[in-house]
């Protein structure tokens, strides 16, 4: 699993590759929440290279969304692989999180 980030205007785009599971969820959570603690408020999670996410990974995404909301920030997810999209769908997360198909659409949604 790897995290990489880049700034696009005021938006932080974090690309996640590999898997988020119970073995690395705490590490992913601390990495993502560190961005919020550093003052980031507009965040895109690009899951284009994410192959698998467990319930522990879903919890991490929910924690990030909650922390951003408490700071008047926003989170948008993009480019979910079919198997990852299915996990978000089955868990009901698609109804509570903003998910778009393309990275640029996610950035545009936060830049508007």
C-alpha cells in the first residue's frame, strides 16, 4: 500500500495504491489525518490504483470524511475500480460519500 499526494490549487489529491486492510489501516489513517492536522480542508482520494479495501479501510475513509467535515472541509472519492466500487456500494457508503468517476471532476467539484 502506498500514499502519494499532490496539490492542485487548494485541493489536496491523495492517490492510494495497493490494498487497505486491517494490517495497514491504522497506518493509512494516521497518514490521511496528518494532512487534515496540517490544515488541508479540500481532499480528493484517488482510488484508481486501489485493488482492495476491507471494512477497516472503509472505517478509515469515514474517519477522514468526519474529520474534514468537523473542519468545514470536504472529501471526494474518484476513479474507484469495479471491485472497490462494489464494496462501497454494498456497505451503503455511496449514499453518504461523494464519489465521481474522474479525477478532474473530483477536483472541479471542490474548486467550485
